[in-house]
């Protein structure tokens, strides 16, 4: 901890995982002897770089770029790029660390990594975003490759940004390879990747609900955020019979007791890139409340935090419990604070942790890599079917690992243990590296 004293998000993520792993480390002394824990919390490589670009006024801007290559024991580094003004080394390391276990849980051969920049795409023109992406890739290209490190999107990095990044990689290296995922369909992207994290979240939540005699059918659902994960979580939750009554952005939240149509949200966020408040232009009977934190006070049966880290604090968890919410499944990465998770679990709320429940995105990225390697493209239903199977497996493995270590029903512990075991065994086999 002393070595990373300033990195609070990273330390929070590590603490949470190590706590769950205590019984495993106790039961397997070879892990300690081989320095497994000390090695697994240290990234294999961290790259930080200058990203200079010229804005539309001809002024030079400088941002900082990051790529944290955390662990390659079971496959090439894999994980998204985040462009957001809050990005710093701690945030990227926390995301990279979590990614190691999440990728392992998918059952696909992917190591863990994460990257990004403190560049804020809000209010930037397409041309500015393109120039930024080209400058970013002009450094990043030398550190990545289809058998080495395959980045993807994350907050602030969607289809547009991946396109610019891919174009620049191809131009510099003169090679057309699957070096990024989340690509457009005409140039090697996978069908169903856009939908995958939100769909996967609901497939996972559905397994958890069914194992406990509950379901989405007829349930009131609150989803925070209105980005990629939130929009498709809305679509799938609705298909499974739920009614999504609230969604948010970083300014505030809307409540529509008749159910929010994901297509309207897609129009507002993906086409117009507008604020969620403009939902009132489409549905005047809905309600808008300024300030996003209040969304947890909207009474619901199922809550799906799909916006950002630490967005569901203890007060939010208390409000959910007081209103009778019986399930929380995380779509964002680490959206619930540790005290919120503890409170929800102590009050018998079914809780699905991000690294298991939002693994559908990276799993489908893994399927995109397979398609690129084969130079084939699978149908939407084929990919969606594989995604569904993967999410069912993740649930089964996390539930089984929790039970094996005497923590039946604790999916936080189960996901950490199941994800860790595979990576740890691979590291043991590969010697002290
Ligand atoms: P997007 O950038 O598409 O959307 C993020 C959404 O969250 C936006 O609507 C944003 O609103 C909103 N938001 C940001 N901060 C807050 C806040 N404090 N309160 C309420 N809303 C907020 O990102 P994604 O949907 O792709 O990602 C969301 C989360 O899911 C992240 O944690 C990401 O790491 C995680 N994730 C994403 C995956 C994917 O495949 N996309 C895969 C696995 C995890 P605004 O427009 O105001 O900024």
C-alpha cells in the first residue's frame, strides 16, 4: 500500500479482492511461497505518454495518455480505453486490476489491461476528437498488437473513437489486424458488441434472480446512467418483462412510471448527444430531477447502477433497502462503495458484482477477436447466444466458488475467487515472471 499511497481507487479495488481471497490463500500455502499476491497486484508494465493535439482554434492542447498492461498469464492484455477528465493512474490501475479477474471469469483466453486519457470529449468537434485519437495512437501503437494487447472502448470511447484509433493504427503499421475491439461492422466489428454489456448484465441478473425464486417479470427497474451499458440494459430488462422507470446522466435523473423506451434514450444520447433532461421533450408527463445521486430514492424492485465508479454510496443503498429493492446488479465498474455493498448484503439484497455481471462486454470483445483471427463474421444471434451461455457460466462458477469456500450466495467473494484461481494457476505454471 505504501508504494501506491496516493492511488485510492486502486487500493479500494485491491482491498476488496484480497479480502475475498483470504480463505483461498489460507487453503493454498503455495500461493504465498510463490509471491502470488505480491505479483498479481503489481502491473506487468505501465506506459504513460504525452498526447499533443491542435484544437479547432489552432491552439496546441496537451493531455496525458495511459496504458496499464496488468497481467498476461492467460492471454494477451485486454481492456478498454477511457477518455474522461477524471482519468489518472489510480483509476486506470483499478480498472486494469479488476479486468484481470473479469476476463478470467469469461472463460476466454484474455489477460487484463486498461488505458485512456484525461481528454474530455464533451463539447469537442469530430475533427478535434479525430486529431486527439490520431495523436494518442501515434504513441500507443508501439505497445499493442493482436497477440500482445487489444484495447477496446470504455467511457468516452465509442464507435467513433475506435474508428479513428483503428484508422491511425492501420496507417502507421500498414497492417489490417484485430488490434482493437468495438470496431464498426464494416471493418471487423462483431454484431451484438454494442448491446453486449447491457444484455449480459441482464442475463446475469436473470440467473441470480431465478436462483432465488424471483424474476424481471413485472419488476420495477431503476438504471443509473444513459450511456452504452444503461441503454441496452434498459432494452433487455424490458424484453425480460421489467419496467425501467428511471435513468440518469451526470446532471440529473428522469422518472417515467410508464416505462422508459430505450429507443428514445438512444436518440437523445447516441444521435443528438444531448442531456437526459431533453427526455421531457419526448415524454412531457415524465419528471426530471436535478442531481444524479437522488436516483436511488426512486422506489424499485431491481437497481442496475450503470454509470460510473462509486455512484452508489451508503445513503443510496439505505434508500434502496428502505423502499423494498431486492436485487442490485452492477453494470458500471465498481459503482457501489464498499459500505454500500456491505449494507446491501447485510439486508439480504441479492448483489451481483461488476466483474461478474458486466463481463458480457469484454466477453463479446473476445468473440470479436476470434472472428477477426478466423477472418469470419458471425450472425447477431450466434454472438448473442454465445454471450448468453458465457453469462450463465459466470454465474454458475461464481456461485459454486462462493459455496466451495463456505460463503454460499456471496457472489462478490465467489467472482473474485473463481477469477483469481485460473490466473493464479497459470502464473504458478509459468514460473517467477
Ligand atoms: P458511456 O460513456 O456510454 O456512459 C456513461 C453514462 O454515465 C453517461 O450517461 C454519463 O452521463 C453517465 N454518468 C457519468 N457520471 C455519472 C454520475 N456521477 N451519475 C450519473 N450518471 C453519470 O459509458 P458506458 O456506458 O460504456 O460505461 C458505463 C460504465 O460501465 C463504466 O463504469 C464502464 O467502465 C463500465 N463498463 C462498460 C462496458 C462497455 O462495454 N461499454 C463494459 C464493462 C464496463 P454524462 O453524459 O452526463 O457524462
